[in-house]
C-alpha cells in the first residue's frame, strides 16, 4: 500500500510521462509503483490510460497529430510492459474478453490497427494480433479457435476495404454474436452499416478517440479510487 | 459541342488555354472492370504487361469517353524495383491491388540500387507509356508517389512519423533519397512524352501530420521536385488538406488535386484563380455505391465549388457501376461548356 500523496504523485508522473512521451519517466514511475506495492491496475488505468485520455483531447484540439500519438503510445507500452505482470489475479479475472485483430489482405499499413490494439491491451483484453495483409479466412478461423467476442478489422485504403465485407459475412454466418469493429481511412458509418459491422473508426487518430472513449467508460465502471 | 480532340483538350487545359469544354480526366487510375472483362483477363494479370496496361487504360477511356489514359494502377512499381518485392494476389477473388511485402527495418538500411529504373516492372510501365503516347488518341497521364508516401511503401511509416521527432537527421536523409528517386522517375516519364505528371503525396495529409510538420518535412522536398520537373505538373494529396492548401500551393505545381475531405470552395478562395483546381468526389461512394440518379448532384457540386476539372478523390475503384460512370461523364459534358475560374472556353 502506498500513501495517497505518493499514489497521486506516481499516477501524475505516469500520466504526464505518457502525454509528454517521456519513456524514461514512465519506466521510472512504473517501477516505483511496483516496488512500492501500488495496485498495478490502478497505475495502468489511472496513470497510463488517464494520460492517453489527455492525449485524445490534445488530438481533438489539433495540438497533437499521429506522430505524437505514436510516441505517447510507446511511452504507454513502456509502462504497460512493467505493470501488467503485476496485475492481481482478481484484475486479470476481470479481463474483458478476447479480441482478434488485423489488417485485411491487400493492406500492409497497420498504424491504426496497432493503436486500437493498444486500447485493448490497456483495457485488459486478451489480444490475438494476426498482423497485416491477413487472408480473409484467417479472421474467421482465429475467431472460431479462440472464441473471441470481438473481431477488429482495419483497412487503410478503399482498395482493400471490400475484403472486410467478406470477413464479416464469414464470421456472422458462423457466430452472429461476435461484435465486429471496422477501422481505417476509407471506412465510413455508411460503409460499416452496409457491411454489417457493429462499430467503426475512420482514421488512426479517430481510432484512438474511440479507444479512449471505451477506456474512459471502463475507468468509470471500475471507479477511480482503486488503491 | 466538342471541337477538340481529347488530347488537345487536356493539353490546352493544363496550359490554362481556352478549351471547348471541361476535360474528363484524372491523375489517378481510371481502369474499370468493364475494360478488364472485355479483354478477357483478370485484374491481377494487368500490372506487369505493357500491352495489358496500355490496352486496359485505352479501353476504359473508349468505353466511357474519358479524355485521358493513365498507368500504372498500383503503387509498388518503384519499391519492387528497389528490391522490396510485390504481392499481386493472383489467387484472390475480386479486385486486390498489389502491395509491397518487405520493408527496410531501419533508416540506416535504406540503400537505393543504381539500376532500379531497369528492374522488375519499370520497363513494362515505360513500354506502356510509349504505346499510349504512340497511339496519339488520348492525353497520357503519368504519376509518381511523393517522397513521403513512397517512403511509407519501403519503410515502416511509424519509423518516419516517430523519427521526425526522435531522429530528424535520419528522416531528412531518407527523404532526400526518396526525393532523388521521385525526380529521376518523373523526369524519365516526362522524357517519354507523357502529357502531364501527377505527384501523389497521398499519405501526408493532416490526418497524419500537423501543418507545421508538413511545412518542415514535406514542403521542401515537394518544392525541390516541382522545380526539377517540366509543366504540366500537378500535386495531389488525399485526406485532410484544408489546413495545408496554401502550403501545397507554394510547392510549384500548376494544379492542385484534393479528395472529398477538402472544402473546395474555400480552397479556391485560398489559391485564387491562377492555379488549376481538381477534385473531389468520393470515387467509391459515387461510382460503386450510390444510385446513378444521385451522381449528377455530386458532380455538379464539385463544379459549383469552383473546380476546373472534376477529378475523383483517388483511384477509381475498378468495380464501378457502368451507369454511374456514364452519369459522371454526362454531367461534366452537360455543364462543362461554362468557363471555370482558371480556364476559359474557346
């Protein structure tokens, strides 16, 4: 257990370290959290994820763009790698589920996918990352193998977006309850609806905003006073 | 009434000389499945054959009445010639564009082979240009990716995006290498007699980069490229561009092309009437998804916003609805006799 003042100090440094993309600072205070017996889940959600929420606001205000977000994500992962092994069993048990993620065949760009993956990592999902340029049938096969509740597909180009429709049909045919998220520059609300998807994000930055909204919800549900 | 040949119309237009009517052309791919199917081939077969490239471009324009032809259709020709490979998805169902399967892992590893211009499909693309120029029927367009977008094909994009802050010298060194390649290839295509050249710096919009970063990282290299090229030369960027219109206009291109995210009327105000403005309908939504009856308002909307020519915001997705493309063409022909801000009428 750490004193409340110290807890706040560590959380502030984790949060600001993410915002200012200071990997060394995040590393130092993640170790401090572990060494001083702080709850790892608290440090992740109210330190690292809280920092990413501020990053989302800065993106909204067009103060930050994708390069800054990527560096913030690096800082976040620096802390996540240290803190995650120390999650209590009860927090691990609270893991939200499993997600299969990847960019569809024909698309080798994966920035948006990696940012969404980060959100799932932070939120405690078990992530099955198929990578990029993934053959369409692999998404359905991996979903069946893992029984994942969510499949997240990304395409950066119009020219690869059509593959998403086939994947959705394949998965929904076998398991209609799977939630399907689409992401990528050419994906619009209309396209997502037309393809039968359950959610969408149109750009890497937008993906982060969507991700942060989900994390914010999660933080509210979990409560901010974990100690 | 049309009094000019397609080639004549586009060439005059690009010099901002009066034309009989608005030309129907693009600086991005215009190939359609209607042409591919008529040739009895598959899309995956097109990319490495000069005959198929030239044939499919020509047939697409003949079927729909475009004024130009443009090749190649994929973005891998130069990366492949640099040894990065090319996946054509020969067995995939439907349309899939080739991609680059292997990238250099670090900026330090990037080494451009001196003979890349003669490697892989580069000779086939050149031969396709020769054939298209020789047939002397349509205006012949060529395009090359801009240095940042080309860079994103041969190296992980996040290396560049993060490197701008963490390793600016390394990133600028890399950009210089890419810029030299873009200039070499673009000049080579111009030497073959193409009628216009489009530099597609499509991955550099403000979806990714801040205007400040665009000015530091993208603009100097585009200025170098446009200074090295003959006119007519056009700059196209996809995605968010409203914040960088003026910066784009300082690069030295004769015309600017935007996709559907751009506020064209505002852009026209920013660049004035001395620069060609092209854009900006959503090619997939307009030509593949919507009902044909809904196409005219979209095209007319671009014209009313002040374009000099209605261009799709990106490559035309080949699986177009025939009647939608016909509606695009008909709308431009219907209203195109009116002069536009930068081009008068003969």
